[in-house]
C-alpha cells in the first residue's frame, strides 16, 4: 500500500532534526558551563587576579615611571594568563583574563593608582 494513497505522511529522517537541535543543545551547554564557571571560585579568582595585575602595573608604570617591559617583571608567577593594556592618554591600565574578568586601574596625580569600579 502506498503512503500517499492511504493519507499517511512518509516518515521524516531523524538525522535532519539533529542538524537543527544539535547546535542549539551544544550552545546551551557551553553557555551554562561558562556562566557556572564565571560565578564560581574560578571567576572570582580571575577577577581578583585581573585587579591585582591592573593595580601593580599601574603603580609601576605611572608612579614608578617605568616602561611596560620592566613592569611585567614585577608580576607574580601564575599571572601569565592575564592580558595587560596601557592607555597612556587616560593613564589607565586594563588587565583581563579572557572570557572571565576585566579590571582597570587609573592613575590620579594626587592619590596614585586606584581600581575602577567593576
């Protein structure tokens, strides 16, 4: 008996559904894992590390009047993952741990370096 004659639809192939729902499921799992890590102790440590590096490099760069290459030698072991950016016009150092945290420290001639509010 033919499916079109009896009024029934032919079955859809199952693999086509995975082309749609597979990436959606994968992105949902990745987003959940990222949010879970960001709020955990790992995210808090990343925020603390970025703030520490921003403050140390800002003090070295603008209070001590040293260049960036010299300031990177002041950092503790284990802070290699923290990326540092220098904005000389605003006298601001921004340190970031990719995908987790970003902190900035700004130099004020009267008060020295202070971390900006997160």
